[in-house]
C-alpha cells in the first residue's frame, strides 16, 4: 500500500472498516479521493478526518486523567 | 537505527535499565554487539534473545515451525549469543513461546530464566482487526507473569514438577477490560498501539497513564505485587503505516509515558527491573500455584463496567458484573489440556497456543441476544410460574477477599421483582479454589413475603473451543449421579432427575470434566445436549427456597479427565 502522497508519509485507514476495529489502509485514486480496498468507502481528506474524530468520540474518557486513587474509587 | 538510538537515549537519560531483545542478524553484527556491550557495562542493560524462524523452516513465526526446526533455531541463536557476549543469555522471547519451544530452550540453555511467552488475549479479535492476516492465536492465559507448565505454556503450573522452569511474562500489559471486549493489541502498554486505536487525541494521551495505573491498582489485591511492561520495537516510532499521527506526536507520547514511569520510580511507587532481575525477584516473592486476581474497571469508554479476573492453576475465569455476576470466560486449567504449535502439532491444531475455553461469552454468545443463549452461567429465579434471569441485572463488586489460596469475590446484592409484586434480594458470592473447584453461594437476604414461593436454579451452559467457531462435540458424554445419560448426538435431548446429586459433562478433546454439584441435594437436576444450531450442553440444579433456607451453595468443578 503506497503512502498517500500529499500527506507527508501518513497512511490513512478506512474509517468504515475501522468502525469495526479493522485496520485497512486507504489509497488515493485518480479522482483525488480515498478509496478502501476492502469495502465501499470513498471520501475526501476532510471526510476522513471528520470520521476519525467521530471514532475518537467513542472513547469518552480519552482526555480524562484517572489517577490511581481515583481508579480505586471508580 | 535512528529510532533505536532515540529509544536508547531516552531510556538512559531516564536512568532505566532496559532489556534489549535482538534477533540472530544483530547477534552476528559485530558493530551492534560492541554497542550493546557498552550499554550493558555502562547502564546495566540486559541483552536478550528474540528467537526468530529461519528460511530453512519456511520463515513465519518461531512457535509455528516444526520441533526439529525449533531446535535448530534455538541452537543457532544461543550459540551466536554466547559467541558475541561470552556468556549464556538469561532471557529469550517472542510473541508466543509454546511448550515445545520453552522445553527446547531450557534443555539447550538451562541458564535462561525468563521468557516472553504470550499475551493475555491476543487471538481472534486481533486476527480480525488485522484484516485476517495475523495468525497469532494465543488466548486464555494469565495477564501478568506466570510459571508456565510443561504441557501448555499458557497454563500456569500447579506445582514444581509441572513447571517448565522459566518465569514467563506477557509481551505487553493489556487493558483488563478492553483486552477481553476488544482488540488486545490496541489497548496496551504501547503508546503507538494506542494511537493506532485512535485513543489519543494529538498530544493528549491520558489513557497511557491511566492504563499504567490500572495495573498499579492490582497491587491492592495481590499482596503488593503487580507487573507492568512496555515493549516497543523501534519501527513503531517513525513512519509506521499503522499510525495516523505525525512522528513527532508518536515519539512524544512514547517519551512522556516513560517519563511517567520514571517519576513513579523516583517517588518509590514502582521498581524498574530488567527481565532477568524481575525473574529472580518473582521467584523470591511468588510461589508456584499462587492465585492472581484483577479488578478490571473501564477507564476509556466510560461505560462504568467492572470485571473480575481470577487466575490459578485450576482455572482462569472472568466474572461479568454487567451480566448479573455470571461467568463470562472460563479456561479449565485443571483439565491440563496439552498442546504445542507447529505443523507437527496434534489434531491439526497447528496454530493454537490458546488454552481452550468452556465458557466464552464474547465468541459464543453468552446471554441471549439473537437466537439462543450461548456459553454462560446464570441463576434462574422462579416464582408463580414466572422466571427471571440473573443476567438481566447489573451488579458491581462489593469485596475481594484473599484467604491464601482461596480467593473470594462478593458481589453487591440484586433485588428482583416478579410481576405479582413479590421481591427477593439475592447476593452472589464466589469462592475460587486452586484445584479448579468453584463454590457459588446465593444468599437470599430477604423476601417480601417470607412464605412466598421461590425456586433458584443454578445454570451452566458450556461448550469447548479455541476460536469463535464450534468444535466437534460428538465425543462429549453427559452424566447424572455417576451414570451416563446422554451421548452427545446433537438431538437436544434432556435428562432430568428429582433429588439428583450431581450432573457433569466429559469433554475428552480437552481432557476436561465439568461438574455441577449442589452442596445439599437439589430438588431437580437436569443435563441437556444441544443441536448444531445451538452447540452447547447445559447443566442445572434447582433448589426450593423455603422459609428456613438462607442460602444455596453449588459447586462448579473442573477436573482432569483421563483420556
Ligand atoms: Zn473499508
């Protein structure tokens, strides 16, 4: 899977596959959009980033520090 | 190499003694060996062997090759190590080491004391997550260090004679909740993998610290002992195709997580050891057969879920408080199922260093969601012709008590209400014995009407398996009071006996017998096979809760079946 050229080496993954925790890189095609080899996802970079933000949202405590003492009472 | 240099510098700047695992290529690289020797002498680093397959064996992974190939690979690596460093290695490892590989290492190089030998629940979910390309099936083992047995490296030894002779450690420390519910690789003591799972947000990575503390908390339940390990290959820190974040973020999260551990060390909260130092310390502090428990609380999703894990030589078991405190995962170690991996493994189970389950509610349904329920336990509570299922109620952990080799779990009482208004308050208590015996106590704390009718049925639905698909069950036989009553033929037959003393299932494929035995004679016991659309067996024991009955006790026993 080639690196997406305009993204300084970052290889994006398919957000639809990732919804089920399946890691599949997406590639850019001639239409300039990202396509998934495993499923029917197609989208722009903006759509990709938006979907990643939605995926992160499932981790409601991702920005919350829960110290040892707090975990004991959790 | 640049990333290795980064790791080396960060480790030494923080005053860590690291264990550096290297494969055969680097063991034969003179320049690399000189650098490693310098670090060993100046910083106390330990140099260990990362065992890898070779082309003669067909490549792939070292635990998945033939026994004769494992022997050659071990010999070549150990010989190269001795040639390079002038002494034998003390630690070796790979993602998985099966019983054969450990035996071969120990025979060829008795000086080896520590092995990286497996990783908690790495298997089906990681396989799926890697788009079905990561053929590593090693589930059903301890989440922390263990003394591997001679016949299955995932099973902790029951005594000295049963012990393979090394201290095994997991490759990483996995989230004790998400390792069960989700991908074992994303949610682990490996900052780059957490980025891979998108559980950071740029430079914000609280979960790395929270996970470390999840493991620190386990000291509370294990006589002050808990183990946490970061094991990161240089390739994860730059241009790793799995990670969306820029390298700067990846490297910063790695460094900051190590800084947190250094801070804990400086405050005397944790001790930082090399593998070999740890193995020595573990042998001093932990005797063979000692149970380990874990109290797992969700620290990422925000679900409020709690699980309880117990691991002893008799079983590894998970209690799911969200399903009424039923058993959600049970690995019957007392059955001493023996396995090695590789093309010469028995029964065609080439791939599985998994210790088989008899209950696995993630792979084999658990509480009914679609067609029928699957592997699980529960308590069926009946009154006035109506039955309620304990799995419908949430509870939480009230107490975790440690009585030497008997571990006790007390759950918060659950109040159940029937449609005619009758209520009962029931508390579940588990006692886990080291030999695979589990005592389930259901305390009837109150009933809204002391004379009201109440029937309590202990219910165990099980099967056996390694992955999510069912195995052939035709060799299973079902017994009642010592008499064979059903040969498993997928006909959904049930056998019922009033005043029965015990029901059991014999599973020759995994050399295991599962017994449900009420402490006092039950009013009715039943045993049932399944069919191909519901490939399970069910054992039940029902009690009438009269006015004078304050609790019922039932043994769930795991025994070794001579086959
Ligand atoms: Zn896709």
